[in-house]
């Protein structure tokens, strides 16, 4: 049996791996169901060329899209206890962390970095929904504090890309304590007279929405992003009424005054650059020109966009509100 185990089986596995090579991969759009070749998808910044659905990005992809090449500097975050409550459900919390780290190649759900964006210096905090639903725990609180401290020290604006299912249930009350801690971090930036901009991506819910994600100077959302506190099914079952079409989607929130603008991913970098330049210069004439140059919040096809983006919701995993 040794020759089967040591020779035949590895050969078969090698053949299977070749078929799964990156060059042959296609990805199915969760909105329209069309298959998109990975190179075309990457070139389109992971926006479906068929229906314009904005697919989720990991932290590395987001940093590459926003910051100038060669300027990305990861900012170290203070260590936190790995499992303060010794939590266990179907699996140990420590095992879930190991799985998430292996899956994403990141230490935690939030990454902090400094760099330039079209030549303008910024500090940014990016959440990765693939890491335990982007859930907010002790590490996310420390990451927000690290980002705020660096922004104040360097005199740079802080831009947060939010993507989370809420507070991390495995850390209990300690995760909920990050709501006031992150609010204090934002106040540090404000007291220094620096801009704090939040980009709401799909999805942004729970305790993250109830804290740092909704206290920015300017709130921008990607088209079709799910943004809210409680899940739609929870709300509907509680009030026993049918929710309106597009409820909790970015376009709906814009129409009801909850956010300032909805910006396509292809225009996000330039829009953020103009806003940062305007807010740092504090020149009234520049403010007027910048606002006039900003893209329309939504176009005439916004209703169609809402329908296209209204992918069946999945409750964020590993989190609690």
C-alpha cells in the first residue's frame, strides 16, 4: 500500500491542483449569477461588469485600491488577550481565530495603515468581513485607537472603511466596551481638528453601526451596501409589518438623510481625495468647487440598482449586536 500512498495519491492530487490553478478560475456574481473571469473582475475592482454589483473586498485589496503604490505602511496594533472569556460553543474561540487567520492571512478583522492617496497623506482603518464577519472585539478597539493616535501624531485625516456584522459575541461585554472606546478615538481626531471620513461597505451592521461607523464628518456608502443595526428579519418580525423595498440599502439611507453620498467604487479614490483636500485646506472657495465637482449621489437608475444589489441577506456570522 505504500506505493499507492506515497506515489499514486500525490500524483492525483497534483493533477487536481493544476485544474484549480488561478488562471482557470471564474467567479460567480452573487447578484446576477453571471460568471466573471478573475482577471476581468480584478481589473474592474471587483465590480461585476454585467450588473454593477460591488463584491466584497478584503483588507489588502482595499488598501491597494485606495493608497498609492509603494506608500502603504502597516501600523502596529497593541496585543490583546486572545481569549479573555475562555469562550467555547461548537468550537473553541481560539480555534475560530486560527481558522480566520489561515483563511485571510491577517491577524485580525481590522487593519490599520498609513500612506498617500493621490499624493495626500492619510491614515486608514479597513475592516475585513471575511475575518469572522469583520466583528468588533478588543483588537478592533485597539486598531481604531492606533489609527486615531497615528492620525493625530502625523496631522493626517482618518478614513475608516467599515464592514462588519457587529460586536464579537465570543468576547461578550468586552466587545461592547469597544463602542465607547472607538468613540473616544474619533473624538481624539476631532479635537485635533482633523477630518474623520467613514466609507460604509457591504455589510455594516450591529454595534459598529451604533458607534464609530455613524459618527463621521462625512458618510459615504458603496452602491447597494447593507447598512443598519438590527437585521431586516428581526425588525419585520418585531413590528409585524412588511419593510419597504430597498430598506437598509445605501440608496434608501441616502434618500432618508442617513448618509451624505453614494459613490461608485471606480470613483471612490478620487472622491475621497477631493474631500480630504477640501477639508484639510479649509478654503471656502475650494469647498464650493469641490462640492460642485463631486459626482451625483445617485443616478436615474437608482431603483434598478437597489433591485440588482438586493441580494438575499445572510445574517453576519460570529457576531452579536
